[in-house]
């Protein structure tokens, strides 16, 4: 069983776990697109999975912007330029998610599925560079944070899915 000090020292490690989970969800979504291209998945199921993934990624980034980054900036002011860059990435990811959702909504109505796959590939590349940069730059700082309440209830940016908190 973790002691409170061990729990507090793990926020950066938990961030990496969330990123791994999001990578897995994205890989599954890419497999769904491939199955659709091979006539194996109905568009409605594909859109539902995308919506779930998009919602989880949005919750993660919103939680970082609203909770984690302000705490990090307060404790580690030298990270402010890094945090600003990560926030810009969040906006780029959000734009890509919106384009992806629009494309998925048009499947079966004239949207070329290859365009969906292309947007998904762009999103995957953006997310990977973002996650690697974030992990290199903020994990140790997150591990050093002591935020009252985070040791009792995971903040939104560290949630893997709605069932886990």
C-alpha cells in the first residue's frame, strides 16, 4: 500500500500512465478506421468511439490547463514558457479533434474515408510529439508537487476514464 508521500510523489508518473492509455485509445480508433476502410465497422460505432476518445483527451487537456499548469507555474515559474507551449498544443489538438469529428460525421455522406485516416494520422503525430515533450519537461516537476486534495481524489487531467478516479 502506498504511503501518502509515495502517492504525492507520483503525479508525473500518473501523467505518463494517462498518456499511455490515450495512446492505446488512439491506436484502437486507428484500427477502427482501418476496419471501416475494409468495410468492417459501421460509421455510427466509429463516431461513438471517436466521441469517447475525444472527450477523454479534452478532459485531460482541460484539466492540465485549469489545474496542473497553474500549480506548476506557481511552484516552478521557469516552466511558464513550456506550459504556454503545451497550451498552444492543446488548441492545435482541439482543432484536429473538431476536424476529425466533422469528417466522421460525414462518413457515408460523401466524405472520403481516406481523409478521416489522414486527419487521424496528423492527430496521432501531434499527440505523440506533445506527449513526449510534456513528459520530458514536466514529469519531474509534477512528481515534486504537493497539492492538497490530489492525494485523495485524482484531478481531471489524471483520470483514465469515467469509471476510475
